[in-house]
C-alpha cells in the first residue's frame, strides 16, 4: 500500500463542526479514513457524523470539547488513548480570528484566540507527533493563513499567530525530515466559511474577488500533506501574492494589507 493511501487510517480533525474542518472530514472520509471529530458544537458534529457514516461507510467518533483552557489537548489525547485508538493523521484546524483595531479589541477575546491559534496547535502537534514517531507513521496538517506572509493591520494578532504556525510547522517538518512523520502548513486566503461571521468583518472587495470554495482548499491541503510538502498556499493568485509580498518594504506590505481589508 502506498503511504499516500490512507484508507482505513484514523484521522483526528479539530474545529470539525463547520467550514474547513467539516470539509477536511468529508475529504478524508471520501479517501476511506475513519474519523475522530472534535469541536464545541455537539449537534453539528452529530449531523456530520451521520452524513459521513451514511455516505462513506467509515467509522466516525465525535468529541464535544473546547480546546482552550488548562491542558485541554492533553485531556483529549488521553481520552483517545484510553479507547485504544491511535491517530494517524492530525488536522489542526480549530481556530478563529478577531477583526478590528488592536487597542479596541477586548483582551479576553484576543487572549482566547491566541491560546487556540498558537498554544493548542503546538501542544497538539507535540503530543501526537511523539506518538506517531513511536509507530513510524503519521501526517499533521496545521492550518495557518495567507496573513502569515505579511503584517496585517485590523488582523494584527491573528496574522502574527498564523505566521507563528507557518514557521513552527516548517521548522518541525525539517526536524522530522528523516522520519516517516510529515508535517505541513496550509495558508489559505479568504475562503467561504464562517470566518467573517466569527471575526466580525464585512467582506471587503478583495475578499469577494479572491474567495475560494472550502472543499477546494481542503483537497489541496490534504494532497500537499500526503506528498510531504512542508507548506502550501492554495490558489495560484494567493500563492503569487504571498510570494510577491517578500519583495515589498515591510511598511508597504502592511499598508497594502490594510487597504485590502477595508476597501469595499
């Protein structure tokens, strides 16, 4: 069996109740993977479980859990291990953004976002990568953002957090290059999900023009992960913009990012 054949493998998807998380689950189920789906909204997880079990005949377990808070990743890891299951594929998708001027965003909301977008990703990666190494097999896909490639006024802490996720993932990917555990960061541009509803932003002209479909983004991400790529930016135009940003002076990159977020 090819290492890219994940039929019968077990995949854990966080933030699986909607958007990219749900479509990661659908794509993996279509490839024959059994699933452990984690999110806070149990009703949506149950609906997705019924859909995937019926349509693809895979085993689906749901765990309703908030991944922020003291040792939440460890609690999840221990819960899964207690069932005797091993996770072969981890999709670190749980996360959200907060839109607005930095000084006006309530600290508690921003702190919670940073905990989920950074600390949870690092802790989950550490726990499951260690376990995968003992079995000499595994894939991890960490969801970053195209915002990781530039300073982004109005998404200042979110983009900085996603820059951390991208750099962290690429570094660990290199550390594990001689193993059979592969780590990839996916940095999507604007995608049709609940992203703007949660962040509190009205779609800008740039976002309306550049938007991608969630199933397309997840397919690209999983394909790149299985190929062992350390990173991917879905969409040719998004990839070009991420590459071209490094040619700009940093101040200009920040100004450009700001204009794209406020221009309606």
